């Protein structure tokens, strides 16, 4: 079949993990750069239209002065440089977290790695509390705890059910669980630490009190992926995975043994179809991943890195939930309890943003500020009218 032919070609190519990551980062850079260029082109056209509209007016009008001042501020803001050191640090944290988690799979079982990555929300909050001096509400800590515990309980119950269903493979799974070494667990802890540091660096990029300009969502996406390529490419070439990936993508049925006789041409045709389908799958995967990253970086810019971590962690849980439901598996009591824990934690996190004491004080202060600004604006308008009279 076609799927078996695809798996044979992938197995023959060997490990291509870092090559796929390099391809993904390259696609993200191209998409982000194209978006930025298009955005700047549209802004430039809008400025031209505004200038042409205001050119016919009397140059001394107050409206024209305001437009000139705003455009000057925009140009000054555009001229200020980005914090490339912090962008490179963000890329290094992203690279380190990914590399350490992949390396840990050689020393711990896959379920252990999945369970560890499920608790990414809590290290993100702890490191944010230590380095950024962030203060979280009790409801937010409870929300993170409920989401993490719910996902871990759900994954543990799935692993237990899989072990019970495959009685013959139960001994093999026990051996895999015994292979969880201290070194592998240490790598997972380091990976979680770098995940938390990545969120801290992304939060630092949004600070306006520094001398650097705050990058836009697409600029952050562009530079983090560009610096990640600089780190990933040498590792991919050194490990030999880059050459494996080139062989997989550029393979034209030159390698490997082929059947003899009249079926040789049919075999070559089938393999060519499989290789083209692999290429199409890789292209589609990179394109969808790039679109997904756009939403991720917009979420970080408009909300916070912690909100992004909450969304991505919940998305992984929903993916598992839908896959279990799609294949007709029944949920146990533990799994239903974990589902209620996750969604209860999400609800508590949402409520804490709007109903918490800090949220109330912020909304009151913002309403007072808006009232004061509107009052001052009306007073200035009255004063101007009196001067004109």
C-alpha cells in the first residue's frame, strides 16, 4: 500500500528530525518576511493617501500638525533598533528546550516525556515569578495546577489502558519504564526550565521602558526562527540528519534494492508517487506550522507568553481527546474527572482575569483615567474656542 511504501522510504532515509526543524524555521522566516513587506507596503500607501488629502488644506491647521507629529513619531519608532541580543537568547532557549526534549527520548520512555511536557505551565509561572518578579493571583496558580494535574491524570490513564489492552506487550512496556534514567529525567527538567526562560525572554521583548523598540509579532517570528536556523543547521549537518533529509526529499529511486523482472518499472512508478506524496506532506506541514506560528506570536504580543502556553498546552490535550473519541474509545471515570479538571482550570483562569481583585482595581482605574482624559479634552476645546472668539 501507499502508506507502507512511504514508511519504507522514510526508514531508509534515516533520522531527519533536525532537518525537518530547519525546513520549518526556513518556511516561518519566508512567511514572516513576506507578511512584514506587505504590511509596510500597505502602510506606505496609506501615508501617501493621507498626505495627498491634507496637501490641499492650509498648512497651519491643527489637524495637519497632528498628522505630521504622528508620522514623525512613527518614523522615529521605526528607526530605533530591536533588542537582537534578547531575540537571540529567545531562539537559544527555543533551540535548547527542543534539543533537550529530543535527546531525553533516548534515555526515558515516550510516556514519561509526554507527562513531563504536560506540566510546562507551572515552570513557566515559577520562572516568571523568579526572574520577572510577576505576581500571580491564587486563582491563577490553582488554574495552572488543575490544568497540569488533569492532563497528567488523563495521560496516565491512557498509558495504563494501553498496557492492559496489550497483555503480551506488558513486559516490554515495563522494561521501557525501567529504562527511565536519572540523566534522561535531568534533561527533561532542563528542557522545562528553558521553556520557562523562553516565556520570560518573550515577555522581556514586550517591555516598553527599555531603549529598544518593541518588535511586532511577525518581527519576533522572523528573527527567532532566523536565529534558530543559525543554531540548528550546524547541529543537523554534524549529526548527519541534514544529508538524510536531502536524500529523502531529493530521492529519485536511485538508492536501495529494487525488484528484478517486468515489475521493476511499476515499482519505480509507485516509489516516485510515494516520494512526491512525502514532499507534498512536508510542504503542507511546514505551511500549516507557519500559519500556526503567526497566531502564536500574535497571542504573545496581544496577551502574554503565559496565555500562549496555556492555549498550546490545552490544544495538545484537546488533540488527544479528539483522537481518543474518533477511534471509538470509551472514557473511564479517571479520564472524565481529568477532563473536568482541565476545563475547570481553564474557566478559573478566565474568571481570575476579570473577576479577581486586581482586575477590578484595573478596570476602575482605567475608567477613572478615561473620564479624566475626556474631561481635560473638553476643557481644552472650550479654551480654544474662547481664544478664537
